[in-house]
C-alpha cells in the first residue's frame, strides 16, 4: 500500500522506493507541494520515532549534532538554516552525509536520486520531535529551497511560537491578536483595489455537501473536488441527505483502509480514503454537539471560534479548513489558504502566520469597503487565473 504523505496527509500521489543501500523512502507528487516531489524516509525506526542504534546516523552522532543546530530561545527556523548550521559547525559529518546521499543543489550529480541528504536529515529531526526534544511546523520555502511550496521549520520544545510562519499543514494559530502595521494594510489595499469582483458566491446551503466539502476542499486541486461533489449529487443525492444517511453508509463500509476506499468510491467516485475517514470523524464530532442539520450548522458557525470549538476535533483539519467551513455558512471572514497567503506575502515580501494573515486581509477589506469574504473570493479567483 502506498505510504501516507506526512505533508498533505494523502496517499493518492505517493510512491515508495529504496536507495542503493536499502533505505526505504516515500515521495509525493501532489501538485500543491510545488514543482518538486516531497520526499521522506519510511524506515521502521523513522515511523516509531526511535533512534537507530547503528548505521551512519549513530556513527556520526547525527541526532545530537542536529540539536546543536537549533538554538535555545529562538523562534522556529527553516530546515535550510538547520542544514546550513550543520555544514558550518560539523563539516566532516556533513560531508560524509553528502557523500552518502547526495543533495539537490549541493551535489546535483550524485547518483542517489530523489532520496537526498535533506530527506535523511528531515527524518532525523522528526525523530527528535517524536522524543519531545523539538517541535515542528511548516512555513514558506525561500532562497535555494524555493522549488518547494513549503518547508519544515524547527524549534526546541517549549519555545514560544510567536514568530513562527504557518501553513495549512501546521494548524497552530496564536491566541493573541496581532499588532497590525497601517503601512501593511495600505500596501495590501492598493493591490486589492486592482482585483475584479468575484464571478461567483461560494456559500453552501446543503448540510451533507458542507460536510463533504470540509474534508475534500483543502490541499486538493479544485477540479478534483468539483468532480467528487458532482458524483455525489448525480448518483447519491437522493439516498444520502442527512447525517443519519451518512452514518448508515459508514456502517456499510467498515472503518479500515479498504473500507474507507470503498466509501470514497461510493460517495465521490474516487479513492481518497483518508478524506472518507475524516468525514466519519467530522460527522461524529457534529453529532456529539448536536449540529445535525443545516440550520444548526449555520448557528454553530456564527458563534464558533477555532481554538474553542474546532481545534483538535478532527485530525488533519486546521484553521484554513475551519475558516472555509464557516465562510460557506455566511460568516464574513477569510481563510488562510495558499492563495490568500501567496497574495498577501507576495505584496508584503515576508511570511505571515495564520492569525496575522486573517487580520491583515480582514482589515484590508474594511479599508477598501468590501466584506472580508468578498475580498477572499476575489483573491481566490484571481489566483486561479494566474
């Protein structure tokens, strides 16, 4: 069975292979990751988060040396910074890893292929996170790493995350409201005024469709989402109209990988089994709080807060998914997805965490006399046309 991508939490775009010396690795070609496949190690000790007792990592003391490349008290730093520090402080060990695994731009002629030194080191950092020594998030990739859409960021466990860049794959919005710079709002407003009005309105008044869109419409190409929803409306609409109908489907398709793949085929005509499992969890969550029809969903959305009402309730669903869900119910806000992020960060020339992004775009909409949802939709339609 294909490995589950740790970045997009899908297996539809993944494949597994081995290096010449037997290291198993996975690669994910999801277009949302940018122009290059996302690559990671899938060895047994990597999955368990346990350091290997032998091999090149043990011989070189890689784990302890990586810890010395993440500084106490600093905010999360991009993976590239950690790797640069390893080369600066431990050049002999870094050279040994470079010789063993190669590197996309430090040694592009190396025979190793897609599993590079960077993929190896990212796995070792993840093991340190499993041990509770590091914390991991995701942020924009820059400089030599810009061929990726996002890259991992690392900090010592317990470090305050106020300056950490955020993406959809790292749902951890700070609790405090950001301090907005008026110049930032003005610059965004100047650019936003140039965007044409949206051609469509993206509210949704059907309860079951809302649940499905919540688990489908993130980190997935729009035509794939639209095709899945169209399959449901064309073939299952009459039979699956309520949360009770969904729960009956869940009973008929067991909560296993194969069962969820069968459920995805039945509802959407695709193999997105991880999203089918999320649909079970989302329906169970809403059942547990009495949100079992469209009026109840709209009432919940109008008063809901991510931290209080949604964080951690369904694995893999973060702030951007929550914002998009409540926007479809008529709440006037924005979602910190890749399109809005690229627009705002492109204008300002710096990374923004989710809270900053939402606050800045909302303030920009107010500055130019628009609703927040209206500006979000303008950005989304403009971004799709680029």
